[in-house]
């Protein structure tokens, strides 16, 4: 199934709570402010295959879809809406990092 790691099919992954994800693509073919992400602790972060990722919707889409979209490589806060459904995920904020 697209977007689901092998780990998710075993039931060993906890989808509850706040997670951190990295944006791997920000071109949403549906134009509804989604980004393609890999979630730390859920996806294999070193696997560059696009199927090893999931489309995350923005929690509060902007009016007329004019909002700022995260860049590829950005880190986001994400939450699964249903801990039983690994395809129901939203992103709701950027993780601030300090460049050294």
C-alpha cells in the first residue's frame, strides 16, 4: 500500500501522539496544501523510495489555498488522526532548528 512502511503492517508502530516528519516533496498534484513526508519512528528515513512516505494534509488550510508550503527538507510536527489508520495524517507546524 502506498505510503506504508513494512513496519506499519506488523502493528509494532505507535501512531499516537505528536510525531516529527521530514518533507520529501511539496508539489501536491491535488493542490490542497499537502506535503509528502517521512515520519520519524514510522518510516525508514534512509529509504529514498517515494512509496516510503505519506501525504500529510495541512491542519488549517489557508483561504483559497494561498498558504505557505514547507520546503523539501523541512521538519514538521505531524499527528495521525486515527491511531488505527496510518494514512490519516496532518501537519500543523514547523520544527524550528538552529543552524550551527
